[in-house]
């Protein structure tokens, strides 16, 4: 196997996929200041809390496709029948999950009528768009140019529509809705292209196949759900304890972290399918490749974090801001270093997935989410926003340490 050729192709994929993710990152940075200036930071806090709820709910629609699905597609690229069957089962389950979640949302509003009904009902379009989302499939076949096209077109529609539609304070209810509509327009187009090419059939999927799929993928769903909870639930706790203003400030800080998490998503999405394909041919080369790309990734990320941290202080101090807002915004820079902790666990996380250790990952993530609930609630109550960021560091250190120890234990047992 020509490892240099593989590494060149992988670097090219990073650049291609990374340029699309740059647009993904640019979208909230263009939307946030405009929405905050028109609607206020309290409404931005409401949008942030609702977005977190939808991200958690999306896990039930994605199920295991973002990890096990990528692995399945990547490993069977040449077997069109197998890919067709997997796509049919996956999207049949997605459709059932979508209907069930929307029914649950309506039921919750019947029981709790004083919730922000319009924001959440309109925002449900984001869940519909997730049903069509084909990006995980294109990651599996390593078609990163197609992913770029999907991201750039959908985000361009979203940004333009926000600037056209959101003109007064009450228009905050349309922000998530517009993101959902933009995604539906683009995702559905490519979904139907895949549907036609692979001759998918959602209605012919047997009950047993769906049950088998659920049994195989539910551990990774527990893991993904736990990760979604401990990364998205803090804003809901802050909203409950400190109110919409501080939820809005937290959402701004979380944007710093989201930028770097998105970069890590690019890194993971490009490196994981390549690592899988090399591993099944030559384990020694695969491990060497994994070490090399992850060391380079961590060094690059550390440099970016330090630069952003220094630049943000100069940038924020240029504005004549209220002391309370200035202190809160400076606090947000503390989110940046969390990404370095997350980056440390990526190679070990990939190895556990490759070795089908989904149950182990699910247990670690579950206990991480429990730790987040307890620590974020009590620390935020006693130390306000500073308590929430301390909670995030505690949880990420626990998760990363547990994943590394589990992976090393697995290697030791195999040896």
C-alpha cells in the first residue's frame, strides 16, 4: 500500500472538506451579530436554548449513521446492493423516528402550554431537514466536493433569508425555521439523487431488519445522545438558573467552542473512513498513520487556540461595552481550550469504534452526561457563568481520560 499517496489524498480531503466547513462556521458568525442587534441578547438566548433541544432530538433521527453508517458505507463502497439495503433500512428508521418526535413535541405543548410554541413548532423544520441529510453518506464514499456544495448552498440560503426576514424583535422565532427550510431545500435534492441511484425502498423494509438495526446501533446512539446532552444541555440549565440574558452570553461563548468542534468534526470525518480502510489491509500501517495525523492535528489546533485567545482580547477591548457584557464576553474565551481536551481522545475514540466497543463508549458518555447535570447545576448556581465553564472542563477531562484508559486497556488485552 502506498501510504504517501493515501496521506496526499487525505490532506486534499481535509482542504476540500475544510473549506466547506469554513462556510459552516462563517454562517453563525454572520447571523449572530445581526440577530442580536435586531432582537436582543435575551432572544438570542431563547434561540440558543431551542437549538440545543433540536440538536439533542436529532440524535434519534440520525441514530448510528454518523459513525457506524459511515463505517458501513466506507467498508462496502464496491458492494452497491449492500449499500442500497443499508440506506433503505436507515432512512426507513429515520422516517419513523421523525414522526414519533414531532408527535411528542405536539404532546408536550398540550401539557405545557406556556412554552414558546411558535419558536419550537417552526423550528421543527430543522428535524425534518435532518431526515433528508445525506452528508454522512457522502463522508462514507469520501465525496467531499459534494459535501462542500451542499454546505455552501444551504448556508448561503440561510444567511440571506435571515437578513431578509428578521427585521424586528419578535422575528427571532424564524431564525431556526429558516435554517431548517434552507437545509430541506438542499438536502432533499441530494437525498432523492441517492434514492434514485441506489434504488432505495423504505416501504419494503421488514420489521425484523429494523429491529436488528436498532439492536446493533443503539449503544452508539446512547453515546451520541449523552455527548449531545453534555454539550447542549448546559445552556438550558443556565437559562433556568440565570435567565435568558446569561443564556445568550453562554451561546456566544459556545460559538467559540463550536468553531473548533466543527474543525474536529472535519478532521474526524476525513480521517476515520481512511483509517478504517487502511486498518483492514495493514494494521501496523493504520496505527502509524493514526499517530501521525493526530499529532499533527493537536499541534495545529494548539496554535490556533492560542492565536484566537490572544486576538479575542484585543478585539473585544476595541468596543465600548457595558462592564457586565464585557466581563461576560471575556469569559467566553475560556471555551477555546476545551477543544484541546476533546482532540486528545479522537484517536482512541476511533479505535474503540473500529473494535466495535460501542457499549464501552456509551457507558463513558452516559456517566459524562450525569456528571454534567450535577456539576453544571451546582457550579452555575454558586459561581454563575464561571461555574458552567468549570463544569465543561470537568466533564471533558473525565470523558477523555476514560476513553484513553479504555482504549489502552483494549490494546493490552489484545497483546
